[in-house]
């Protein structure tokens, strides 16, 4: 079993990385803009709170590919990641390994948001909750970039990441992917996986990235490209239309 890699940054670093455009998109603001005024003040208050009180978690573990079948990936050591979409992507790139990645904004966001709602401050609770989601998404991207830099030194590259429930990969793969990352543990730090497949804290994401021999430019994608490759419908948070849509 390959060791667990801790990629967790500081809360202040993650708060600074979240762009206004991404935060506004998750707040469902028109044209993804944070205009001056009360909305800006609440947004900046949530950012400042997270920088001071958040606790981001980013973990990764590599699994060696033993065989790629039509409907899944067999790993050395007995693990299996099911899914024809994942298998097809890995086979097409001749991937030799996969890396499971966990990105979470941490449990403090859930607690602070719930407290705000209980204190009849729903706007504060909503802005905190949405900022936590923005942190988790940016943390996943930052973690993949860091892993890609490590892989480049070995003459390898990382494929675009894929999460259960998106891009044609079934949500049922959440459990097996968690198993690869956690090595059978019920929790990883403050993060747990419920039997339903939902992660706790809420602002948490699982993803897998294939690792292949570098044959030219890296295969990393932009956030807009990631949306173009995801068929999740309906989705109110799209940056760009799904490329396969009619």
C-alpha cells in the first residue's frame, strides 16, 4: 500500500486562492460578479472568517493499476474502481497508476454555518456555506496541480480528474474510491463517508486522476473545460455547457 500524502495548505492560503468569479458563480450571482455593497461585504466577511478559522484538508494516495477492463479498473492489492467511463479514460491514455484525492474545506464551515442559521442570520450562513464549497473546489484543483508537478519530475503527467457522479462516472464509485484513499478506515482526519455516499463535512470532494507516461504537453484542464466534460444535469453552477449536449 502506497503511503497517504498530506497536501493540506493553510486556511489563509486557500481563502486567498478563491477567486471572486468562482465564489460569485457558487452564490448564483448574475454574470458571476461580486459588486460592491452588502453582497460584497458578506462575501468578504466569509472569506476573512475562513482565513482565520478554517481548516482545509487535502489528502492523496496512489494505487497501481493491475488491469483495465471494459467496466472498471483492478488495482494491485485487490482493490477495484468500477465504471466504464473511468476505465475508458485510463485505457485511452495507457495509464499505469491512479491517484485518489480528497479535498475538504473542513468541519468548521458546517459548524459556523449552522450556528448562523440557528441565530437567525441566514445570509451569513449561506455565504459561509458557499465559500466552503468554493474552497473545496479550488483545493482539489490546487492538489492536482501539485501532484502533476511531482509526476513531471518522473516523466509522467496527470489526466484530468474525475469525480463520482460527474462526467459519466457513477456515484456508486464513491465507496470504492474512498476505500482506496482511506485503506479501509472509516474516517480520514475530520472527513467521513456515510453509507449513502455523502461525505461529511458537506464541502468535501473525492476525485481520481490517472497517471500516465508524459508524451508531450500535460493533460490538465481548466475549470471551464472540466464543466464541458461533465454531464451532470441539471446543474445551476456551470461555467460552460456540456460538450455532448444537444
